């Protein structure tokens, strides 16, 4: 990050929060504006530390970044604020060309309104809001919502299965936001997106000097999510070696940082997800049967979009409203021909593919109807 004192003073004076993270996700710069907005200092914290209340946080946004120089990601995040309140903000991240850091900013647009609203919302209302995001009127989707509500009421490990794009992370967010752990962090980790040599450190943390590049102590996501929920996406891609370590952590309810001899107790609920057939992977010797039963105390199966009869139009109308507001285009709906095309397609990418297709249409639409 910039070392010029005048530049740093200018950044500190901004009402917008500015920060930078290194390749490990540790903050290397945290402006005074960021401290004012969140009530937290950045030193010793990671981007995942600010994932809270089931809403996407910096860690979730970090995972959406492309790998190349200049790759960027933008989204609405929720952060802690001094006094226990929450801040809803618009965040932007960008990989800095020529450097191994990610620069970012977020703008505290609705802090006062959000704080007032959070003080007013009761637990039943929070539960309803969480499940309203699980859009769908089909019998299949209503059955899923009832099962998620049951999962929210019990504090056990949950396995969410479903094809790519069916909303597994959204389901995990709904469970967490409606559970007794909702006031504590929800941290999401995609097991397939992190190389195995780094995954152990990401899960359990490490101590300074544990390996080349370990310049400081770092807590893992199990510790960061203590008291709350850890969502492990694509757990079926985890290597056998890491499966053993994960099983030990779940059984003993404690973790050991890489390079340390000390065990740290954890109180973290684990929700896992996969699009793979774990029974087949067990038969082929690629997934541990004992770990499977440990993570599958309660199972939720998300149906593919092609099996959700009647939900296509409901989802389409919902996306049209969202994108019309987001992009500032007064689009009111889709034509009969476009609706017929949507109904005839199989949607292998499920809800995610449908959402992306509708957003793509907003780029080319002329007038108030998508054709």
C-alpha cells in the first residue's frame, strides 16, 4: 500500500473505508475511516473476521475475485460496528497489478438506518427475512424451507447437497441467521478454491515461522467462527489428508494451529455442502466414511431448478425487479416469447445460471420488456 505520508493522511480523512490485504488475507493497511465505520482496528485481523449475521462479508466477496491482476469484485456486505451494531455497506475489491495485495473500500451508506432497524427487528422477523431469500412456491422448495427451519432449531452439523447453482450457500445463511448463533459470525470457506498446502492454515491457523511466509500468528476460520457457524462449501473436494484433520477437529472440538503444540477449544457449528455424490466417493475410497457420518447428522437436499415446477416465473420476476432497481432501468417484465424460451431450457447451472441470464439481458434490453 502507499507509503507516502501525505497520501496516507488523505486516505485517513476520507469517509470511505480503505484497506489492503496480503495474499494470506491479513490486513496490511486499514484506514482511520475503516476504524470509524466499524469500530474495529484492522491490525491482526483477516478479511474473514468481518463475515457476520449470515450476510456476505469481506471473506465471501474475496472468494469471488478473479485470479488475474486487476480482477475486481463488488457487493453488499455486513460488518460489525462499535456497540454491537451492524453496518450494511457497498464494498469493492481489486487485485493490485504487480503486487500480491488486494486493495478495497467500503462506503458506510446506511449505518444509522441499519442500526435502527437492527434494534427493532425481533427474532421471528429475522427468521422470516432469512427464508424470504429462498424464493420459490413449488412443493419441492416449500419442503426445503421446512427442512431448513428444522435445521435452524437444532445445533448439529448439517450437510447440504445439491447441484451447482442451487443455492447451497444461501441455504447455509438462512440456517445461521435463524439459529441461536445468529449474533455470532458466519464464515464461508470454499474448500476447492484453496490449494491444499494453504487449506490447513486457513482452517486451523498457524504460528509465526511455521512455514516460509508465515510472518505472524494467524487464527484459522474455526477460531474466527467460534460461537457462530462455519460453512465449508465443496467439502467433497477435500483431500484424504485434510479429511483426517477435519474429522479430528469435529470429534475433539479443538484445533491445533500449524506449527503449534497447543490445542485451542472451539465452539463452532459446521455446515458443509457439496454437489458431489459422497456415497460414490466413499465406495471409490476418495472420501472417509466416518467423516461423512460426522458431517451428515442432518441432511438437506436442494432440488435442481428443472424439478421446481412453477418457480421459473417466480424467480424470473424477482430477478427482473432486483436488476431494475440495481441498474436503474425501468424494466417491468419479459415477453411471452422470452418466457417460453426460459421454460423450454433445462438450466444446468440452476438458479445461478438463470440469474446471470436475466442480468445479461439487462445489458441489451431496450424499452421496458425483455424479449
